C-alpha cells in the first residue's frame, strides 16, 4: 500500500513511499515544513484492495503544520473547536 505526502498550498504530491516507513515520512514532513512553514501537509495512503467500496482515491491519515507558538513542525490534532500540536521528533 503506497503512502504519499501532499501539499495543501500547491495541491501537489511532495513525496511517495511504497510502504509505510515512519522515519522516512517524518523526515520528509520536517524537511518540507522547514522549507515552506506556511504550508499544511497531508499524509495519505491508498485504500485497501480488499475494500470493494473504495476502488480509487486516497485515505487521509494525518495533517501536519508548523506550530505557530513554538515554530516546530507538528502533528495537528483537532478536538471539537480546539487545535492542538504535537511536535514531530525523529527517534
């Protein structure tokens, strides 16, 4: 199952991954957000081949932005009408 990163500002794919590789995906997100801090990055994946209802398109996994308070690339968590940020770190 392929994974990809999509820029919401340009609506273009940033990078493709043939399989889920957490470290490589985090590095690509951090690299892009440092170059374009006003952008929002979507992490998407292909739908499962077993799910016959979903035969095309991509499923959104997460959103990433630069935290406006700390300036660090972060995972965006939305609960109700509040937005929280969790800093991305490479282990």
